[in-house]
């Protein structure tokens, strides 16, 4: 741990440098959504003192938000499996997340020149509030509010552990909509219908990859259309600042028709005919109804006039009848639909 004389020096340095002090280079490491940096260690001797953060051994990380300008969303950073053995129990790990002026950094997020102190006065809170600091000996969760799109933020993780002791280790994970893509949306359609997705958040220049590509018109588009013949779940892969991230979306495919199983042709104006929802989509559909002896009592091509329970102009008796519907459609590949309909007077 630090000697008392060093603490006094640090306090003076904070007061005389606008509350900022960095002894070495930052050179942050990227953290990506849906992935974990395991077995990380604070950079020994890289002293960092800024705002409420003060650590002699500091590692720097950065993450970049997606390009969803309308709803970037939040992010959650988990620092887990902290293992900092000290002389008198576990040593403490410290963390802080900041926004910064990216114009003071090069394309690989190394500071333009000199130590971090040259650019550290660009550090601000991610949400405009005072900078928050975190500390624990076991694990930390940093919950960030809604972030700005296409913006890079920095995470500082450090310890004051004596370098002569065992290494201080930890794992870092970041998740949340701000560092991910969003494929919209789960939905339900009927067999023969199509559905068009919309993906936001990823690098449009790199594009997307849909798996499986089955029934899609374009498996690399941000807005492909699917013509599924059965319920299907797609995984779409995109990239946020070079980080590979994924999302899942499911289309539930229901039967092409909504067939009523009972009707009451009694002339009261309610449920007087046999309704077949969705049959209008199939102009060449063949509908046959049979009585208990297998005789055809109703047949129609296209079902322009719903069945009113008659055969040859005469009302049929109350009972259960058997039907077969052939869609005869190039768009819907399905076997003949069969079942029973109950006629009640």
C-alpha cells in the first residue's frame, strides 16, 4: 500500500493541477458488447488521480456506442471475479467511467502526445452529472443511463495494491442496447404472408449477416424480407466499431386460414354462414364439404359466397360435416386443410 508521504504528494498534485494527475500513457483497450475481457490486471505504476478516482496502478478501457440516433439506450459494465489479495485481507479495486474530447486522441485512441495528463482535462461524466466512482473487493456493477450514439467512452480500473504482492486480477464485461444492435421485431404472420425486418445500430458499411438465410430475399441487408413456410428464429450479426454483436428475432407462422368450427344458419343475422378467415387471399381455393356418408353437400372455387348451410337450396339438418380445402396457391406450400364443421339450427 502507499506510504503516507506519497499520499501527501498526491493531494498536493491534485490541488495544483486542476484535480488531474497521470504518470504514464493511457493506451486504452477496447471492450465489446457480448464479450468478456478475462484475467485483466491494473497497469502497475500507472498512477491516475482524477475527480473521485485515485489509484497508483491503473488500466484504461474504451467502448463505443452504436449508431442508433433515435434510441441509443443504456449500458451496464460488470467488473467481476476481483482477486486482489492484500496483507490484511482483500485489497480494493476502483473504477470510473468518463466521456472525453476525442479530438485529443489519435485514430487508435492513444493520446496525441505525452502522458495522459496532457488531455485528461477533457474527461467529463457520461451523462453530464458529477463523475461517479465505484469500489469493491469482490465485484462491481456500473449502470450507465442513456448514452449518445457513435460516441466513445472510457473506463478506468485501478488499485493501490503493493506491486510486491500477488497480482490483482478481474474480469470486465459490458452489455446493453447502447453497445448492441436491435433487430425488429418478433411477430406472427399467417402462412403465405411476408415480413420485413429492420436492424439498427450496426455499421451500415460493413453490413449484416442473417442466419439461417432461408426464405430471406437478402441475407446481408439491414431490412430483408422473409417468406417463411414455418416458424423461424433468425440470428443477425452486425458490428459496432469493429465489435461483433448479435440479436435474435422470431417470426411465428400460423395457419393460412382462420376456420370457424361452428355456424348457426337460423336467419338471425348472426353467424348465419360459415366464415373462413383469410380465404380471400386464395382466389383458386377449392372448398368441399361432405356429410357423414361422404356425399358432397357444398363445393366452391374461390369461396366467393360463404356456405349458408344449404344443399340445392334446402337447409341441411343439424350435424357435423367434414371439409377439405385446397388452397391451390404458388405462394403457400401446404397440404389440403381438413377438419370438421358443426351446423346448428
